[in-house]
C-alpha cells in the first residue's frame, strides 16, 4: 500500500506540475493569456499543492493525516466548481456565451473582493474560447480531470483506516 507521504508528495507534484505547465508552457511559450477562471484554477492548484507539500513534509499519522486531507479538499472543491463552470461555458452555443468582461486584475483593482470574485466566477466570453487542446480535451477539461484525481488522493487519505501501533 502506498504510504501517506508518497500520496501527499504525488498530490503536490501534480499541483505544481499543472501550475508549471500552465505558466511556463501555455502562457509564456504559447502566449495564451489566462482568463479569470484559469487564474482561479491556479489559485486552487497552488493552495492545494502547498497543503499537500506540508502534509508530505510533516508526515502526520492518524487523525493528523485526516486533518490535512480535509484541508486539502477545500481548495480542491473550489477547483472542481471552477473547472466545471469553465467547461460548461465552453460547451455553450455561440449565441449564449456571455460577453467578454474585464481582466481579473481590473476587477480586483476596481471592485470589492467579493464582487470581483463573483464577477470572475460568472466567466466571460474569453473563458468560452477553446485556445488549446490535447487528445481532444481543452484546458478546462484537463484541469477538471486533475482536480478529480487530486480529490481522489485526498479522499483516500481521509478515509484510509488509521493504523494502531502499540510500540
């Protein structure tokens, strides 16, 4: 059976690998500008990645492992919601796609945080554009897939029986 540290390290590697691919390859190399929902996905990946990394370094046993898993599920649930919304926006017919809105930077500078996040979660026309595909899946489809995999890793950690050791 795979140990807790290995699962958490794998979760951290997936999160930071997704971030590196998105920033270094898709954004810097292919010049694809991230939409507001892509940026929110990055926030979810980075937050979950840090928690996975802390859990891997700490290596808690018993209920400590479950605390880390529960904490990791929070940004992962957010990522699943954002990824699902993003994929839904891409599946809309062209006449139902929301109009293009301002960038996330503009929203954060000119609106209260709650309103800026609400506006970003609604998505915009730029979020519906399919700019890149691999094996027929768009960026939101791949991020949603990764969030599902990471959620399964966290759930394994949460529900795995606690080993009781006498010595």
